[in-house]
C-alpha cells in the first residue's frame, strides 16, 4: 500500500510505522507525512527519513475547500491508505468518502471509553485515572464522521498501576501503540480486514507454502 500519515504532534507513531516499512515488517511505503501545523514534530521526523511532507491548514468557514485541498495532496502523493497518528483535525466528509475503510486512527484508550471530542493527549489518561479503571490500552479503528466512533479493528490492554500518573500511563500506552499500529496495518496489507457494519472481522492468515 502507499500510506499517507497525518499527524499534528510529536510523531512517535509516525516513526514506528515508517520504521516498520523500512525494516520489512510492513511491505507498504509511506509516501506522505501531512500535517495541519508547521511546528509538528512529525514533519521533522519525516524529513529525517526522506518522507515527502505537506502542510494543509484548515481555514475558518471553508471546510469544503479544506477537504479538497487535503484530497489533492493525498491523491497527488498516490496515497491509497491513510494512517492518522495524533492528527487533531476532524477529517472532512469528502476525504472519508474517498478513503472509506482505508483510513485508520489510533486512540490511547480502550474505546468506547474515554473517546470523543476533547479526549486527546493527556486528557484521556486523566479521565481514565479519575474513573478508576484497572486496565487501559490502545484502540485502532476505522475513521468515520465523528471523533473515535468508527468500527474497532484492534485493541491492546495495559494494566493501570496504583501509583500511575497521567504521564506514566500515557508512556505505557504509547509503547503498546508503537507495536499495535504496524501490526494492525499489516492486517490491511494482507487483505485480512472485513468490515460488517460496526463489526470488523479479522480473517485467518493464509498459511505460507512449504517450499519442500
Ligand atoms: C497517541 O497517543 C495517539 O494514540 C493519539 O495521539 C498520540 C500521538 O502521539 N491519537 P505521537 O505524536 O504519535 O507521538
């Protein structure tokens, strides 16, 4: 697949996906790192890895135009799969339609808990700790028109410890994200992801042929 990664922040998930493509864990290429802000750390990482970059800023009151400008960048780069990695803008309808079931997001909680508008970054872990959950984790889901509501493709748990702070829990979840995201993208490469309404079924891996 030709992957475009959209990121607004530091870009550690961007890095983990690029590294997986470079090490052969993924067969895809990352063809674009796109951000809504010039200061995104992900853009610095992209340049270090020679991944093409683009910045598309939303403009107030012209969401249609934002969608078209995003689409032009994505299609211009030849992207056929979109990976959201800490991208904080709502994805416009026309982009969702163009990449239906080919756009994923990663969220640092076990959705549907602690998702939705305002639930990003530290807020997620503060809310999880305030609720007293004993496990948290990461969720990879398909992207639909709301924040964090699309069909769930994969989840992985981490324990919440009695002395956890939002920072220590965030670090433990992020570490899991860095393996979960490439592994989940691999399922799409292998054509093993089947979407039935809200439910995603992961097909069994095809056994590799015995050379003997
Ligand atoms: C991650 O926690 C991810 O779950 C969320 O945004 C954060 C991005 O971190 N969607 P990074 O920029 O990839 O380091």
